[in-house]
C-alpha cells in the first residue's frame, strides 16, 4: 500500500487505515497486527508515528499489546451506549426514547445566529436570531457522554410566550407547547460521522482519532414549517443510535434538502 498522503496528523491517519482494515476483515479478531517494521514500510511513516497510532487504537479497545508477542486485534467492540431517538405521544404528553440522561451542569442559554449550515435546515437566511441551549448529558449506566443543543428561532419563541421566557424548557414540554399552539408536529433527522473539534474532544472525553456521531433533528410544524433544530453529538466508538421505524402513506412523505 502507498504511503499516507491525506492531510492531518500522520498517526491518526495510520490509526484510521488500520481501523478500516479491522472493520473490513483484513486483520481478523485474535490475530496479530503486522510488526512495527512492517507497518513503517507499509505506510511509509516513522516509528513514533506507528507507535502513536497503536496507542490510539489501544485506547479505543481495538488493540491489545501482549508483551513479547506484539499487538493483537480485539475486534470492533459493540458500543456500550444505545441512544434511542424515538418520540412518542400520549394525549398532550410527549416522551423521548432515551430518558435516563443526567445533567452535571445547568443548561447554558445564549443568543446566537443561523449559519450557512443551520440556516437552510430552519429555512432561514444566514444571520437570523436564535436562542441557543447547550447541555452536557451523561448516561448513568455506562458513563457515556453526549452534547445536546437546541436552536430556537426568535420567531418560534415569540409565538409561544412560555418559550421566549424559558428557552431551556425540556424538549418534551417544548413539543407540548408547540402542539397546544396549533401545530401538528413531524420530525426529520440527519446523521453523520466526523472528526471532533477540540472542544468536543474535551467535553466528550474522547481518545485520539475517535470520530463523533452528529445528529441534526428538525421539528416541523404545520405545512412542514421548521420550528426548532436539535443537535446531539456523542462518541462514535462508544455510542450507537436506535430508531423505531413505521410505514407512512406516500402522500405524507416529503424530501428534506439540507
């Protein structure tokens, strides 16, 4: 294989290449990885780079080092935290699928603006005023961490006075308030994996070279009008998302472009 040529820290790129090899079965569980010398030749990098890559994979639980024998593949671990993304309703009450989160700090409420990413999802121009609400979430069973953000347009809050006074209202209560205001709610969600920013790596306590799962959920009101945007970020190696899927009439489906 040719040397690493992509941008970014070399050890992270080597770790990503080995991780891909594990996922694709090139390096089966229980088998030894190529030696340091072989990895140096394979990826055309230095010995410290290979050692840092192995250390990163070891911290993720993919590799175990057996003294005198080398590095062995442990395989792709099953994520210990399953985050249920289902929303259910009983009468005027809404419930979210994953309800066991603990919050070590009070939510942070601030004013912000739409960006080139969030504006199109909310069908607003760039620079429109929003309330932002950030929360750090911890699962008490696994210790898994997540970052949760709600972006609430001023226009949505002004039509629901209780939200303008308390943007950090729990999501279930926000859904109930919007419904009471005459909206029939639907949701659309996108999910992607990406490498974390420095503040995300610190807040989520991520090992090096670990991606994040980033979800963006839009709550739609009457006539499919976007009302709020919710973001959730969690470790790509320690969390997985779960959805309940039901069939809908073709007339009820609508493509959402982002």
